[in-house]
C-alpha cells in the first residue's frame, strides 16, 4: 500500500511539474482550498475536529513532501547511472538499500501520523481520511487532465 501511495504521489508531483514546465500554471492556493473543502466534506469534520485535524495533516504533508524530495534526488542520481553492469556490487547494493530506507521512512511517517490522528479523532473519521486521500488524488488527477485548478492570469 505504501509503495503504491508513494508511486501515486510521485506521479502527482511529476504531473504538476510537467504541467508547470509546459506553460500551464496551476494555482497552489486553489488546490489547497479544494483540498480543505474536499477533506472537510468527506470526513464530515466539525469545527472542533477540523482544528485538531488540519495541524496534524499539515505536519504529515510536510514530512511526506520532504521524503519525496529526498527520494526524487536519489532517483535522479540512479537515472544518471548508465549501466548497472558498470557499477560495483557495493554500489548496486547501496542503491537497493537506499530504496528500502525510503520505503521504511515512508512507513514510519504513515504510522506516526496514523497514531496522532487516532488519538485526536474518532477511528471512523481516521478511516474516512484514508479513503478520502485516494479519492482526492483521483479527483486532482482528473482535474489536471481536464485543465482544471488553473491559475487565473
């Protein structure tokens, strides 16, 4: 699940970058506003629950984004390698272990914030959060494909 989550999030990151480089500009403020509305509605958050949820979620996002940036840098380094046959066994092993490390760090972040959420919110709300994450990613990708969430010029 974590692997697919990282893959989807990496795809979202790449899609956003490629759209931005292609001349289309997407408004991060609109995306954030859409995210707040989407999650608040899907989770059925009360005002008090929202006050608990959003600081935890924002910290979670910061850690996930930092991990993704680090992982992307490592992937760029890996892509620069012409041929694995030209690498030493130790270098190949280091690349593989690095990938394991990122997966482990991602799982640690997931568990850390799952525990924070379940201590602050009803467990059914936490369950809705995990479903809403997947639905949000799908919706955001659909909007990007259809040219939505653009920056007003």
